C-alpha cells in the first residue's frame, strides 16, 4: 500500500504540472494570436468568427455526456483491476462515437441554410459564414470519435501524454495560423487551419493510446449493448451538465449578438476569453484529481475521497488566487495594451467574469467529487437550474447595462448555486461543515491576496503597466508576495501533511502524519 500511495502522489504531481504547462502554452498562444487575427481580419470579422465558434460549440452537446463517462468508467475499471472491462468499454465508446460523429456532420450541413435568418449575418458575410460554419462543424464531428483517445489517456492517468497531444494541436494551429493569415487573411483560411490541426492532434492521441493503453480495444465485436445502457445512466446526467456548461460559455455570446452590435460581441468575447483562460488554467489540479476520485471510488477508498475534497480545494484556491487577483487588478490596462484602447470598455465585464471564475474554482472540487461518486443527477439538475437563472437574469440586465449586465448575471448565478447547493450537498455527504470548508479552503490564501494588493498599489508607480512586458514583470513580482502569506496562514497539520506527501514523491522515508493518499 505504501508503494501505491507514493505512486499516486507522484502521478498527481506529474499530471497537474503537465496540465498547468499545457494551459500556460495555450494562454500564451491566445494572448499572441488573438490580436494578430483581429489585425488581419478586422474587428467585425472577428465578431463573426466568435459567433460561429459559439454556435458550433453547441454541437458539443452531441457528445451526450459520454466524454465524462470515458474517464470515469475506464478509471474505475482500472481501480478494480478488470482489463477485459476496459476493452469492452473502449470498443463500445468508439463505435458509439462513430455514429454520433456522422450525425453531427449531417446536422452541420442541415444548418447551413439557416445562418442568415437566425443569426442576422450581414449579406456581405453570408458566403464566408457558410464555409467557416461547415469547416468548424466538421472539426467538431471528427473530434467526437477521435477525441475519445484523449479521454482514455486521462482514464489511464496518463494526462501528461494527453497534454502533449493537445499542446501539439495548439502550437501547430498557432504556427499555421500566423503563416496562413499572413498569406491570405480570411476566415476561411483560419477555419481550414483549425480543422487540419484538430485532426492531427487527435490522431496523435490515438497513436499514444495504442502504445500505453494495453487493455484498449476498438473491435466492433466488443461493442456491448448492456454496457451502453450502464454508462448511459451516468452520461444522461452529465449531458445535462454539458448543456449547462455550454449555456454558460456560448449562449451569452449569442444573446449579446441578438441585442447588441457585432463590436459588442467582440468586446464581450475578449472579456470572457480572459476569464475562461484564467479559470481553465486554475482548474488543472482539480482536473488531475478527476480520474483519481473515480479510481478511489472503484477501489472503495472513501476516506481518501474526503481528503481529496478538502485538501485539493485548498491547493486549488491557493494556485488560483495569484492569477485571478492579479488579472482583476490590472484588467483595464491589460486589455488596452493587449488588444487596443477600444477594448478597455470590456474591463468591468472582465472583472465580473473573473470573480465568477474564482467562485467556480473554489467549488470545483465539490463538483468533481459529486460527479465521480454517483451524485451526477443532483449536480446535473443544479447546473441546469443555475444556467436557466443566468439566462433569465441576462435578458433582464443586458439592455440597461450592456455587456456588464451579461457578466453580472453570470457572477450572481455562480454565487447562488455553487455555494448554496453544490457545496452544501458535498459537505453533507462527507461530513464537513460549510463554514469549516470555507475556512480551510480560503483562509490560507487571504493573507497572500492582501499582500498582492499592497504590492500592486506600491509597485505600479515604479513599473507602470504600459506594455505587456511591464505587466508580466509586475504580475510576477506581486505573485511572489503571495507565497509567504500563504505559508504563514497554512496550519501546522496541513503543512506537515503536504511535506509528508513531498517526501513520498521524492523518495524520502521519514514518516509523516496520518492522512489520505492524495
């Protein structure tokens, strides 16, 4: 058991680090590529590109929740040591996704005639919109069967390999987009680049799966209807969660387009992308823990799930606070320096969305535990309720407040449903009081956050945020102030716990305090 504990800790660390590295590369690519695309195609065309991406994103619902089932059931089967079940699962998922991918491609073709009347695309953009819509739709269609292999790698806790393939896709997209748009600056060219690099990254995931996932099978004879019924009982609820997630990330853009001009869509897109990228980066420890929770559930290690819930939340908040606080403080200058003076109008919306992202990070591990331990039904209906509330509030606030009203609606719905329902449910199941959870998860990061605010106020006069380089250096210096604040606020027991895990990872034999394996 000691060997297994050590391996788990090392695997979590390796997976989490690779997650963060991948996200940093993606964010850096986003920071560099977005203004380049706008400069090449113009703000209005970028608004059209954002609208098409948001609309095609809704086709992600064709996944029907099975992507989460891949990770959960493959990880559980590995926790049970059942290699034959792994083969049956992967074959069943693969052929199911083949059918869904074909349906998605047909649906994309069927939607082409409705672009102009439904989305009010101007006449001069309709031909471009149809070509781009078709290519991005085909990208989504191929990602269903071929994207399975990234999920299998995660279920095998080989997230490092999955991250390598995704990073390859990101970098190849960036390089080819720079080259292609310099040659011919059109949205059609950008869409071709997106399709080609997406296929290449997924094929790379397949090659890695063939190398490491020894129990995997794609044989049609291994397709099991009984198994499909079993995983569907989980997937249907995760499908509802996917609906809520897509509503959160896509519908706001579509509503903005319905009430405001395309330039407002571009402003809101940049604001929400900043918050989304920050939120995604800060959730990487939580993502690394997802297959572990499923594996612990399969192995019947309930006490360790509780440890993952509490301590994983504390570390996730600590890793997120420097970035979220920094971006919140410097949002107006960042948007103006990065995207241009006109995008400074999106600063308030960006700050509201960053606050909503932080609320999501605080409660992300609670969602994780619920989804991987059999409470997906509660999580699904809660998530849907949150997004229905968000859409309703958005429709109320968008006319008087513009894009700031859209962002405020997102913040209010996140605060009410994450704290009032999701955390309360998880805390009851694992016998951790809500107040105790917040004290454990939030308190260690508060002194560091206060030191950061003092640092920003003090250093800005010496290092004004007038360039991306200055902003980066300022953010880095201020983030360093967070570390002593966090370490001083961390309790002795937690400090000993994390030190004991570090000793296990790096092979030191000194015994640490009792605790869970995570």
